């Protein structure tokens, strides 16, 4: 038996469902969709992602799934950086799968982490990570293989560089990373 995530529901949304979800969030077809899953706390470090994203020159949308005491701080930062049209706080989601299906990349830059189920959930859906290289995350991530790892989760410029690196990859390189993520995450799946 695995130690982490339940087998992902293989029922994929139709392209129309994915398109409708993107439209509901104001996301254009060609925009990069980035997701972060986890409680809105200082430990999960969503603020660094917002700071790194705010002045990047490519078209992206950042979906933040979760609730917590940092919501007001994060919303204030989004307003200050004039990012309201690109950052979506969608709260707790009982079914994260539709959001993973429209996502290209996951930011998972916790300051401290155990196994890090949110990272494994993203990987099991084929979504590469830009992640901290700490705790249990080190067990299933590899720089350049499952996405990119960062040495210091508080380093805005390091995260920004990894985001630029992702954008510069070919679609073939991104597909290989996606397949690597699925393959590695299966080692952590619990069969019911």
C-alpha cells in the first residue's frame, strides 16, 4: 500500500468542461495556469508566489485553493500589485481535480513540510511543480525532472527565475515532465 494520496479519479473532464471552467475564471486559452493548493498560512508561503508573479511579463493566471488566516494579507498584496484579474482565491475545494486539469504548473513552496500531499496530488494529475526542496517533498521531486526545485522558499528572485525557466521550455519538455510526475506519484498512491 502507498503512504500518501488516494488513487486519482481518472474521470477527466471534457474539453468543454475545462473550457467552461477557464471562462468562468476569465482565463484565455493560451494563458499559463498556475495552481497552489493548501491552507493559507505563513508556512505554506503563498505570499512569495504572489510577489514573484506580480511583474512577470507573460500571460498567466494563478489559482489559489484553500482557506486560512493569511487570506486578507494575500488579497491585500494582490490588490497592491494590481493582480486582481489574474489571481483567483477559490477557497476550499472538495474536488480539486477540475482545477488541476486546467493547470499547467503548481507552485508548492512551503517553508516547512511533511510529505506534502498537495504536491503529490498535483503530480498525480500530471502537473509539474516548482517546489521547495525540504522535508518529504525531497522524496518525490527532482529539479528538471518533475519541475523545478528552489533552495530557499522565501527567495522571490529564485522563484521568478524558475517560472521564466518553465515558460522557456518546449511543449515536448513540458510533456515529459508531466509524464515523470504521474509515474513518480504512483509510488505514493493508496489503492482502496
